[in-house]
C-alpha cells in the first residue's frame, strides 16, 4: 500500500529549530540531521506498522544518529506525523496534539 505523509503544522517548526541548532554547532550537521529524518520517514512509509505503539494509537520511530524520534499515527492510507521530537523533551507536549 502507498501511504501519503501528512504533517501537523508544529512539525515544521520542530524541524526548523533542530536544523538551526545543529547547523550552529557545526556547518553541515543540520543537513545531516535532515537526511536522517528523511531516511526514517521513507522507512516509515515502507513499513509503518513495524514501529512500536507508544501512546494510544501513536507509533514512534527513533532516528539512528540523532536523539530524535518521529511520532505518527496511521489513518487509512495516510501517515500523520504528529511530532519530530528530541528524546529529552517532555512528551506531554506532543501527546496533547491528538
């Protein structure tokens, strides 16, 4: 089945913030972060049900190199990305986005 990725509006802000932070640490690191996010999103689209359910019907896919995870839910043929979130942030923030 082909899935369509749908992003909550907050996800763009989270990505922009993380990209800027990594880019300020080292030039090019922000791009590497985005590449890792892109990789995990591709894997989610290929096998969305292979990741653990962590809250209600929301699943989590953890990035390999960076301390971030993608939180998403599957609705019909859509994958709704709820958050791309740093592992040390309070999960209540994304849990309220249902």
